[in-house]
C-alpha cells in the first residue's frame, strides 16, 4: 500500500479537513503526554525516578495543512525537525540546543552517560 501526501485528502484542502487532521494530531499528542506522565508517576512511585534517564525521540513531524500538505513527504522545516528530549541525573535542566542530533549518536550518549560498554 502506498499512501502519499497527495492521496491523504482531496485537493484543494478544505478548512474542515485541516481542522480534522489537527484534532487527530492533538489527540495523539495528548495521549503521549498522558503516557509519559504515567511512566514518570510509576518511576516516582517505585523510587526509580531520580536514577533514571528518560529519552523521548520521535520521527519527523506532519505538515498538518502547512503549504497545503498533510503528510511528511517534503523538505519544509515543519517536516524535517525531529523532537529529542532527554531528562535525568546529570542532564542539564531547561537547556535547549539547535545542534543536529542523530539516533546514531544516541547509543554513544546513553552508553557513556550510564557507564555502559
């Protein structure tokens, strides 16, 4: 099955289609937020939070109506940036970086930070 951006909805994109896509996207974000909150709550309840590194990474974002697009098959900034959040002991709080990050470097980072081989 091949699903490309141009097949996700008819052209031109109507405000109703964009609103429905945004509602679905925000529902997914709310679900992730709750799930991460549940995870953190469990870590705290079990006494593991203070000694746990949490890494949140995801794939590239959706266009959700920007430039009349809905999917990911483009090179606009909204579809190129990848979220990466790291929290835990030894990780500076409230630090934002514009540095390029790769998942390849994540293994090195986690192994180094956790003193793993």
